């Protein structure tokens, strides 16, 4: 295919919703496939990839249908954006390699955009997402932090609620695999911290990589802001009420808290204690230093590691 494919694979909680709602739909000569777009052969394949046994799919036929669909599009660039392509954080990102392999199979010449976030901040945001989802578990449960140390991931089938092995968040391992599959020059890694602090630089770097006509919004609208101090603890309390189904809690409680308490009394709060955050970053100091060398990013400026003399 002569048309160019760009795949934004996430991670979760790295500004993906903002990009999908306020940036990507505005791009010129770009066909967007995201969680907010209509179902087409590409999106249908992604839904199958996330929820079905891929061995039961006729991948050859699906690929033919996708290629025919892409060739029929008037746009010259196809941008696929779905943070779940990085895997599911509540399953310890165990699907990442499998998803990457199938992306390579379907889109062998694609360019890959990976958005990352500093581990301690990412874990904080991911935990707040769990509360948004209507669940009520402790932060230590989510981090598997007991007896003064981090423990291994345990499937939710055997342990109540989502959890993660903090030690496995070696971001460089994921990036190395994408570079191995698609080649280093076709993989762009951008930190969430750049999007938050230097949005024009973030977007310019992406546009140069994807060779897309630049679009810069006049203002940056916040998407998926975490609960405030008061709302977070109210949500944890309400989420424990078993007579309210999880779906009901998710649909009713979040809009109510965001439109009332968070609108007028927003107080920032962090569930992960400073000493535990320090432990998390100590684990990943060397990993993040290697990630900076791998990507050419100055991650030290965003606190991914501290340079030692």
C-alpha cells in the first residue's frame, strides 16, 4: 500500500483522550480510527484483537478487507489511535507483545507513536482510573505493596481487584520490541510530561515524524482529570456499596462528583505516599537512563532519573 499508516499505541493515562478528542480529528488529509470513530474494517479488527481468540479469526481475509478499505479512502494517511493496543494495565500489560506482533502482521510498514509517563505519576493516575471505574481497593493493593516491598502481579481472577507489578514497568523493554518489529526510525516515543508542559513541542515533533500538516489548538482542554481529594474518598466509600452495581456507580457517581465537588472544591491529592514514590523511581532509575539513551529523549528534565556524579 502506498498510503501511510501511523499507529498510536498509548500507554494509558498519557494524554490519549485529549489527543483523540481535540487534536487527531482536526488533522488534514488524515483518516482517524479511534475509540470515538465509527466501526470500519480496521476498528472491527481491533475489537476482535481485544476480545476474541485470534486463532479463530481468518487473519488473511481480514487483512485483504483492511487493505481494500484503506485504498478506497480519499485520505493519504491513516492514523490509528487506541491506548489498549499497548495492552491492559489491569492485566499487567501482559498482552503488549502479542498486540505488537499482530500490528506488524497487519500493518508491516506502519509508523508507531508511543506515549509514556514517569512510573510514579503513571501509577497514581492509573489508580485514580480504577476508582473512576467504580472499584474500591486500597492503593497498596493496587501496587502489590505489602510488608515494606513490592510483590508480583496476581490475576484478578485470583486476587480481588486490579493490581500491577511495579517492577515490570521497564518502559525500554516495550520500546525495544517496537523498534525490533518496525525499525527504530519508524518508532517515536514522546513523554506525557512534554505534552503537559510543552504541548507545541510535543505536537511539532509528532507532525515532523508523521509528515502531517501541523494543527495547534488555541487552548489546551483537560480530559479525564482525576478526582479531587474530597471526591476521591467519597468515591471509594460509595464504591464499597455492593447494592449499587459497578456499572451504575461508574455512570452516575463520576458525573455527579465532577459537576459538584470537583467543580467548586478541587483539591489535588496523591494516594501514593512520598516514600513509596521514591522507592518506585529508585527501581527504575537505571531503566529510565537506558530509555533516554534508546530514544534520544532528555528524560532527566522530567524527573525520570537523577544524574549521579
